[in-house]
């Protein structure tokens, strides 16, 4: 893994976040980890207090995020790697999902990530180094029926990461956006997934797709421990990728989307180029 680094990880009490924390601590790294539920995080991780800093953070609250980052710097002196992992799934057609459900999803999946980036950028910029790793999803590249809002949040994370990489590279800060496929975590359980509370009978295809996904729970092809190890390896690379897919299913879906886009762009080329002077 190389030299000891200081890691700041959000959404660390379960799933990929918890796998990341445990592997890093085992390797002797220093970790500041956040969760909405501090007791859950503290009980999930058994570590030396000199090496591990658990933090209760409301990612939608800028002040809460800033306090957590300041606490991490005060404890460890710096932050080398930021992993924006916190987020949750949301399923339903746009007509079925309420304004509150939709906005809450964006608050955590998108604005929570942006709040962390906004508040940690100065620290990394003054250091002249750092690596921001944002966890998106293959859904942000190739969404599926019934997951429009979730796909939109993850597409936003991908887009902002691409430009962020350009904005920060002059300061020695690297940016990677990771798009995992299906991994065997708690993502498809009630604690990590919100489905529309007021489903509309007409959306039969949406219900069928949700049922298909829920049946995958516990049988996903992806190993979260291997995913965590892959993400950790990014921090040791002199030239890490801006985009990283995780899982064979993610690769297949991304390639299919590329093929679809190429065909559609070519099929409608005549109208596209007809608008120029």
C-alpha cells in the first residue's frame, strides 16, 4: 500500500465503506470515517483510537461537514485521500416519487458529496496533494427502468468528477470517479434502499424491474472486499484513472451504452449537422 496516509471516508458504517475502513486500519493507515449513526460505526469498527476517528456527520449540512474535516486535520495533521462513499438507492418512476423523496436523495447522493469536496479542497490545495475518490454507480452511465432519480444522482457525480479533475489537477490533486456494478452489500436492503411510498398501478414495468433487483440481494456477483482493495490501490498510483468501472456487469453495461450512443448519434447525424451556419 505504500506510505501511511490519512483517509477521510463517508458512509463508513456498512457496505463498501466499512470494507474500506477495515482494510485500511489493518494495513496501518489512519482513518477518519463518517456516519449518520455514530454508535453503529463505533460498534462496527474495533480500532486503536490513535489510528481511527469516527465522526457523526450530516452530509447535507455544510457546517457539520466542515467540523468533521477540521476534526480529522486536528487529529492527524492532514488528509491525503477522500472517499465520498455515502449514498443510498431510490426506486420509482418520477410520477410516483414525491418532491421530498427526490430532493432528499439528491441532498445525500449529490450535495453531500459536493459539500465534502467544497470543504476539503482548501486543505488539499494548501498541501499541494491529495486524491478525491467519488463513488458513483454504473446506473449513472447506463440506468435501468424504475431507477430514474437514482441514475440522475449518480450521473451528476460522474459529471462533476470529470470537471473537478480538470479544476484541481494544477494543485497536485487527483480525482477518480468509481462506477460499481452489483456488489454483495446491504444496498438492496431497507436500510440502504428507498422505494416509492405511493406506487401507481399503471407502472407495471417499474414493479417488475424492482422485483428483479430485489431478488438479487445476497447473490450479487461483486465481492465488496475486492472492490475496496481496488479502490485503495488507486491512492498508490502516480497516474490513476479519472473513471474506473468495478465489476464485469458494469463493464458490459457501459460498453452497451457506448454502442447505443454511437449508433444513435450516427443515425441522426443529418439533423445534427444541419443546424450549423
